[in-house]
């Protein structure tokens, strides 16, 4: 699992790759009984680390050729030990993550040698409850439309407002059937690569990573 070698495959059919950014340091979450900055990916759910559960969810899909986990260099040995402990196999690879999620995804993309017809799914490593049915449907949607994002139907009442000095003034109620709650993103490889190239900061720019779904909307993808 060590080194900076490319993750290469020679199959002539469409392949599916998964990127799990897992380099976060947990600054927004304090876990009871642990460090106030305990990384969420290493917390346990039912005795199993969250990251392990996320990896296993994608390995349960036969069409997934490889899962690439982006981790901090200081956590690499820990993650390697977990992968071995749970016997997650040769389909799991690791790359060094960055300070921001976009950088982690970029490092993982650089380690993948993708063809134009391949699919790359990007999923938040600390969301372990995604199931194989959703993953399969997402892959199918990417193949059909070129890009896809997982969403849940909205159940709350959503109001459109106008911001004023006196506060937010309600101007309309947005119909629920026009709203979905976006979940961890999944994209086709060409879309991901195109967005990554367009969103890379210049060396003199103030860098602030963009959310993947925002870039998707800017490019008018389905």
C-alpha cells in the first residue's frame, strides 16, 4: 500500500473507482471520552471504525474495481492496520490526503489511471450508512447522464426569503417536489477531472475549496 505508484488496471471494459477522502481531523466534532478533536473516521459504530464501514459498503458492490482512501501521512499506518485487521483485500489503496477535501480528492485522482468511459465515485468517508442499492443506482445514473448526486426528498417546509436590515422577509414557499437534500457526491471520471482542472487555484490566489455539487451546477451537468 506504500509509495506513490499509480493505481493501474488493464481491463478494456468500463471500470468503477471510489475515492474516500478521510484526512479530516475532526475539528467540528468532540467525541465523548476521547480527544475533543477526535477524527470522526476513527470513531467506532457497533465496534467497527466508521472508515472501515464506509470501505466495506463499496467493496460489497461487485462493480467497484478499487477504493482509494486519502488519509493524512501520520494516520497511514493506522489505516493500513485497520484494512488488514478487517481483511478488506487488494481492492483498497491509499494516498496521502491534503489540508482540504478538494486536495485529497485531487491526490486520489492523480493516483488513478482512468479511461474516458470509467466512473469515479467520491464519497465522504465519515458517512458509513450508504448501501449497495444506492451505490448501484448512482453508478447507473453516472453511466447514463455523465454525472450524478445522491439526494433525499425534502420533508421540511422551505421558505424563500429576502434579506433586509430588519431580518429575513418570507417571499415564497418552495414546493417540496422541487427540492432534494444533497448527500455525498458521486461523479463520472471525466466530470471530476474537468472540474478539478478548472477549480485548481493559481499560486497567488487565496484558495478556498469549492463543493463538488456547486461546480457540477456551474458546468450545467445533470
